[in-house]
C-alpha cells in the first residue's frame, strides 16, 4: 500500500491514546497516518486463542496474544519471541515484568476497563504532602477532558454521588451509562466491609456498555472474560475504533516497526523510519508527529533515535526520557472464605474501596486502594481440588465449594517518580536487531512502608471481616500493567520531557501523550487519564497546525 | 405538456368528487394527537426520517428498491421544501392515489396502494398532524432519478389503472368490530401486504398470495398467513400481539431489518386494542401453504467443539463452520447454540431464521446485525459482520456461506443451502429487478417494430409508384 | 491420607440418579447432538470401552467427541491404556456399578487407580495435566465449568441480557447441579 507523502500527522501506535488522538485530528480535517508495529487481528481469533489454552495457562492474560517476531511484547516463561524481551532488574524487577499487546488496538485488548479519575489531591502530591511531583495544571482543567473520554469510550458509572469518584467533586456531566450490577460475591463483600469496617465498596466506573448498546457495540452480557478479551466488544478496546478511523480516512499500516525518529537541522521531527517483517526499511514523512506506542516502547524509541543533535535520545535534553518509570505496585492475596461468595458474574473488575487512597498519611507512605476481584474462580481451584483424590458426588461438592469460597483481594499502591527507576536500551537485540528494553525498578521505601503500616494490615482486616480460613499471604509486588512516567510532564524543561499538552520541550512538532506523561500515579488504573491527555494533545495539535498553516 | 394535461384532468376530477376540497387542518389537540397516532401506525417515519439524527419527516432517506434508489421527500409543513402548501385534498390525493400536489406521480415505494384504505376522518387527522404537529424543516431533499424508463413518472398512471384500487375501507357488517378494525389497520396504515405479499413482474402485489411471504431487499418477509406449517398458524393471538410489541417470541422468532424498524417506530406505539385487532384479522386471512417444514420447530442443541478445541486457530479443520460460529457467535448464542437462559440472546434452533427455507434472513442478520428498541423489550442489539466500521468482525462471502450452512445443518433446516454468491447478493442489498432491463428491451423491441412497419410502408408505397 | 477419609465419605453417600449412563449418542438433552471427531477415531476399538468407563467414573453427561480426543491423547502417552481401561471396567462390572461410588474403593492403588484419577482429571479439566503447554480438548464442556454454570459464567460465554444478572442471590454450595 502506498502511503500519502507528508501527511499532516504521523502517529506511531494504534492503542487507545493513538486512536483517540487520530479521531480528533481526522474530525478537524487533518490527514493522519498510523504506524502499528504488530498485526491486525480478528476478535474471533483472540477469543478462540483463549478458549484453546489449557486450564493451566488460562490465567495468563498475554497467552492469547502470541507476539510476532518483529514486534515482541513481554511473554515471560513462554518460549515465545517475547520470552526474554523485557530485561528487568533491581529489588523489584519482577514487579515491572509488564504485559502489553503489540497488535493493532494495543493493550486495551486485554485491559479490565477500569476507569478511575484522578482526584484534585492526587494531582498535587508535592504541594500537599511534600513528596513526588505536582501536575502542571489543576483537576478543574482536566475535568472536561475526562468527560470527553467517558463519552468517547462509553464509560458507565454510578449516578449516586456518594459513590462517585473523586468524592465530593462535582462532575460537569453525568456518566453516559449507569453502573453495572454486582455479582453475588460483590454484594456480600460490599455489605461486609460496610457493616464491619465502615468502608465503602463502590461501583467502579468502567469502559463497558451497561444495559444498552453504545458506540454501535453491544451491551455487556456477563461473559466474565474482560481479561483477556471481551468476546462481544461490549468493553471498549481500541480495536473497535479502527474501522471507524479508516472510514474517516486514516491510513493504518500494520507490521510496521518504527525504529528511528528523524530530526532536521532545526531539530524538528521530519520523518520516522520503520522496518517491515522482511526487515526492509521505509521512511514516512509528516508535519507533526505523535508517539503513542506504549509506556515502554515510546521512551525506548526516543532513546533509539539518538542523533548528533540529540546524543541522549530525542526529546531528552532533560535526561528524563526513560526515567521515573512508574506503575501501581500491586499486592494480590488469594483468600479461602468460610462461606460462599461466588464471584464470576458480570465483569472481572467491578468495584473498589477507593476512599482509603486519600489523606495526610501520604506525606509518610504511599496511598492504596483495595478491591475484591470478580473473576470466576474455577481455573484457580480445579487442580488443587482434583489432587485431593475425591470422586463422584464428593468431588462435585468439593469443587463447587472451593469455587464459591475462593477469591482474591488486591491492594494497589501509588508510587513516586524515582529517576533511578529507569528504562535503558539493553545490549540484547530482538529479531529485527533492535535493542531490547531494560528496566531497573525499586518500588521504594514510600511503598514498602505503606505495605507494612497501611495496606498489609488493612488487607488482613478486610479478610477477617469477610471470614477467611487463614490469614491471606501475598507473593509480593507485581505489575498492574499501568506503565507511567517514562516521558514525564512538567513546566521545567530541565527535569521534564513534555509540557502540559504533552508536547516535547525539545521538538515543537513532537507529541508524547500517554501514561508516560503522568507526573503522579495515584492508585487507580491510568487509562482514562492517559486518554484525557490525548484529547488535550489533539486539541493542541489542531490549534498548532491551523495556526502554522 | 401532456403530463400537465393528464395531471390537471385527474386533479379536476378528484376536486369535483371529494368533500375535502375546502377542509382546513384542525387545531384541536385531540385530532392532532389522533393524527400522530395514525402517523405512527402508518410508520411514515420509517422512510421520511433519515436515520442517525435526521429531523422528523424531513426526508432525504434513500429507499433501496429493486429498480434503484428512491429518495423520500420532505413531508414537514415547510412551504419551500415540504408540503406546507398542500391542501387536505392534495394530501389525500398523495396518500390514496400516489399523486403529488404538482400532479407528478409517486412510486409505490410510497405505499399509497395501502393508504388508499384510510377513511376521510383519518386523513383529516393525519393532515392536521402534519400541518400543526410537525416542525417545518426548510431543507431540500435529493431528486429521485431511476433508470429509463422508470423515470417516466407518468407511466405510473398506467400502472395505477392496471393495479390500483383506491376505494377506502368499508366495514364488513358480518364481522366483529375488532375484526373490522384489524382489517382496516392491516390493509391500511400498517400496510403489511406491501412487504409480506409477493409481487408480480410489474411489481404489483399478487392478491391471491396475500401475506404469503415476499423478498424485501436483503430480507425475507415470511408467510404470516395462519397456515399451521408455513405460516404463523401455530401462534396464539397473544403471541402475535407480543411479537408486534417487542419484536420477539422466545423460542420462535425475532424481528430484524425492516420489521425491527416497524416494531420500533410503529407497532410498539399502538394500543393493546389495536394490536389485538390486527392479530384477530391476520389470523383470519386465507391460509396459504408454501413450505413443507414448520420454520419455528427446527433443530436442536449441539456443537462440534471437540473437532477443533485446543488446536491452533488456523489449523486445518473440517469443522470450519463450527469454528467460525464459536469465535464469532457463541459468546452470545451459546456454545451449544442454546442462547441464554433468560432468552435475551436467542437460541439458534427453534428459531424461524434457521428454520426458514429462504435463507435471506439468516445471511442478512449476520451481515447487517439486528437493532430493535421497544419499551417492553428494551434495547436489542446484535453487531453486524459485514464491512461496516462497527462490524465485530468482517466475514467474507465464503465465511458467511460456510457459517450459514453450519447453522442450517446443525440448528435448522438441514436441506437449505447457502452459496457465497447468494451472500454477495444479500451484501449488495438484495436481488435487482430485471424490470428495468426488460422494459428497455421491450421498448427497444417495440420501437424496432414501429421502424420496420414504417420502412415496410414506405417501401411498398415506393414500389407502387 | 485424605483418600481414606473419602472412602468413609463415599460409603455414607446416598446414591444419585445416573444421567444417561452408558447411553449411545444422545439426541436433545443438555448435550444435544454429538458428532464424532472423525470417522476413523470413532471406529477405534478402544474408544467405546473408554467412554463406558468414563461414564462410570464420571456420572455426568459426557460428550463423545471430547472423549475421542481424550482417548487419543491418553493413548499417545500410555501404551497400556486399553488394557488398563479393560481391567478397571472389569472391576466396575464385578461390583454391578452404576455410579463411581459403587466401585471406586475396589480399584487397587497403583496403575489402575492412577488411570481412574487420570480419566476423572481429564473430564473435569479439559486437558490431561496441569502444565501450561498441555493440549486442551474441552473448555466449556470441561466439567469444572459445568459444575458451577448455574451460578457463575463460563468465561467468554454470555450469561444474561443487559444487566439482567442484578440481584442474584448468594447461593449455598448444595444442591449440586444436574449436568
């Protein structure tokens, strides 16, 4: 396929941020080319991939998305191209063994759809508590972009103000769809934590069609498979937008691995170069460039693009590209309940105790929120039960009992930006000969103190209130797959990579919207915040191009 | 010149005969409300309001007919672009005879053949509604240009002479009030026969096949006579009423395509009395048998999962149809084709779509999806699998044929066959009528005969000299 | 250790009504129509006794196709399969067994008991072992999911109309589901 030369905007990536930015630009009359490293796949294939996995691998969300040799994504212990792709190190390296999807549509293919907003407090950590960084603008300025995001993706949420997040901060528009119903287990959990602990488990806002079709996609039918894939498209994932983008005139090129972003003598970005599966290189020019290809791949690409003018990598005069790698360090606890709760009806994440994530204690340790996951538990209990040697009716009863009384509670923490939590280019090469990314990660004392003094004890209290057979344990900090910080936002170009509309400080025609821009993480899934930043960036691009033209 | 003469002759005649000549639109809210109800019953909006945010009755929607695209006109009371200047007389003439105010002819895509049944009183109410209850929209609509010779609108006069009965409804005193009301609604405003009655070569309804089933673009409007095997004779009156209200009878049938539109825009708004009257009448028309199998009771649960489960998605398999079903359909319709327990997602068996010999609806439902919205039935949505931007997955003609054959074999009428060519025709909007081509050939042949006759005449005269 | 406890439990269990034990290809019912995986596989002499044994060990509706796939995989890793199946079937017949509780205690520890547990494992898990690379032959039909399908979703299969799962009660473990 021949690409238009010198499109208005070249976008690297086809994930949720890229898709939203692209649509805003197309609607404003700009021409858009999108370059996707991986393949375009059908939903049916992914759904069948999942169903074809043996029971022992069904808990592995990335196993339904085998990566292509030219576009590896992390696939630990799989023997696949992505097996040894992301090199992690540091005291919590395993806590950063992230999961993302290098296919057209990106990682929203397998996200849970959880859509927490930041709070005003979350955006002023430094002013409020003397830790971390402030956002360069207040919540009020971000709020209208959250609304755009919620209507674009189709986000359902509670109409009861007492359940809305942030609490006590008026929304400028209602949610487009009402909250989804709880499972029996979630109802019981909500009652228990309220009655015994005085905590509020609220319906979480989520990108899922609730009670009705929306965005020409069907309603949720409780297939409880959001992770790894929604079989019917009731959950928003960026793959659902691609057909519409193409109908609006976007040119999308798949299996095109961008490996170098080129600058000109004025240090503006002039072109990107990509390799195809035949390892042939191609060059694409444009006027404005957007890199929205994932929180690991975007800084990696900037570093790979180092040239004489930018010896430390593009957009990197601050030396912050690849630094401040953040996530929501997660502690997961399997629980064995005394009485059946029954999770597995409705979506896999449907609620959370978020009120615990605010407070003055953040001067001392990380905030945390708590959730009772809603996955059907069959795959977690089957092998253990079968190994007990039961047969017949006794087996059925035990299996049923274990399924109904098994669960998982999770504590998800915020983390501070630490320049030593850093992504660099390792000297290992992938199939195309490009450097594999390496991340050094330490959750830091701020988070460890939280686990010790705050979240750990809270989990035990919650478990006890629920009625467990034994005190739950965790295997330690694991990734939430919310990759943030690698292209951090700020007003001071000496210690930040992008400005408040995600424009690179160094290159006026380069935008880096996404999780990488977030200066603070709070505790909830970062997706709608990333998309809100995408809307802001798109607005700035349109303004900039119309002014420049 | 000829066109205007003919038109004014007809116009003059109808003026002489009609008591509506001097009637004015009523301001009475009760009359206007009655007009609104009748407009819903007649489903004016289905054609005259553009989908996805068109202003009510402002026209512009393209109706795909077998002879080409017909654009519905603006029937808001706009004086410049709508019917704002129509007298009630002219309004009635359009509804009953297919004649517009300027004398030009309407194609029977506008079902005036049915609306002719409307009583004067109801016409008056409709007129009042359109004049006083609808917002004028000052937007023009596209011109309809059908291929020659269909673009000769005056030819519709001949067609009307041959095929149009413009007498309005008369009660049959030997039947109940409910039956008469039902007949009035069915033959008049709700114009069931315009879809459900097969048409002859000149596209006229075949009266002796009334409601026995007909193709409507990519969809098939099935036999709804009370025949026990090929019609809806196995339905109770209550079921038919429920179907009209919600578009669904569990374990039997669901409305899609134009019928889903009709349920959403029209039937769900009718009173229970009217729906019962419609059911009463429909269940009384002559039963016509044109199928050997009952389309509601075919098939049973089952699957071919073991043939491909656990193997690579692109591995060779003989169960390709089952695999397409599994990946694309089973999440809603069940791994055994059983649907959901609450019946919201229909089963694939005991389903008139897979039980029907005419496979159009199966193919069309896959390509176009289903969308109905009723108060009683909620928002019902099945995504499309064609080339739409929101297609859940774009399936090829081959894939849809394979899938359809699997569905018919496993869950429906095993004898039915679907080919990729059939799928392509449905994808393109249904069969085109050969009428255009034949008319042209006919005209060319006719012209050739005239030329030959003239030539012969001239030659003979020359020889005589 | 736990197996001894279970033996005592088995003796105190009341008999269950057996659903379609040893039935030929069924039409209708929960399973519906079942087609063989391939004519060749269906004709393998080891398959029928394997299915008979399966139905005795696992007293639920079992899909013929799934059984053929399982037999094929078991056969590949266990050359003694048909002989062992025969031997266990003999024990079942000797005990006039209709359900698994009738004869399971009589199966001696060792290769025969291992086979019995393996067969049960396969029907419940839809694969033969716990590894991440095992070949799967059943998912929705794997009995661990069927066991709870009345209460919770089988992942990737829808369960109700939009938001119709609201206010479902929190059900006790018993009664067991018929499947």
